[in-house]
């Protein structure tokens, strides 16, 4: 274990409502993976810096032949406990690998000062994931602005 593998202990990031962006974590899932979202949500609730919202983009159906998406209300675990933590589920068309970002970007494109963090549906997230992104944003706020570099996203992002 050399210096590249060392764990760096950084001080906690405190929210600064006047300077910090609104933080939205966004993700999607596949029909089979949607039943594993509980572990992701549990790790989001334990973040040292809580995101303002979590957007879960679930297609109405798979355009990639991945099967049928389950009805959100029929999941085996209790969604209502997650709504209190800013987790919101949106039904949308299937954008393939970009379903995690395009519908969310379309919903928030008029909001200034919003930091979008894309996560996977099958990973338990480290407790400092959001704090680390906010810390990086504070260091270089322009590094996370992608609308200027991806104008097609703003123009063509439409969801059902």
C-alpha cells in the first residue's frame, strides 16, 4: 500500500446556501436492476453532505429489449420512507445509456447553479461521494458546466 492507495481524511463539507449549487444526484436502472435500488438509496441517505434531490429516471418500457420495467408501487420495499429524503422517481422514455442524465438535465436546464452527480444503480456509494463532488465544485466551479459543451442536450432532451 503506497501513497496512491492511502485514504485521505478531509474535514466535513458544511453547506453554504449562498455559494453552493443545488445538488441533484441522478440515476436510472434496468428492469432487473431496479430491484437493487434500495442499497443505492440507503447509501445516499448516509451521505455526509446530503443532496438536495435524487432523481431516479425509470423508463416506461425498454427500447433495448431488456424486458418490462416493474410498476414503481409494486417494489418489495417501502418507497415512502425515501421520499422524505428527496428521492423522486420520474417515468420517462428510454434514452439508453443516457437515461440517467438526459431527463434530469431536461427538467433542470433552466435552473442556474445546479450540480448534477450521475451514479450507478448497482453500487453502494461511499459516504463522502456528494461531499467530494461539492468540494471539487468549490475548487473549480467551471469544471462541471457541460451545457456549453453539449448544446444538443438542452435542445433535444425531451421526455414522456
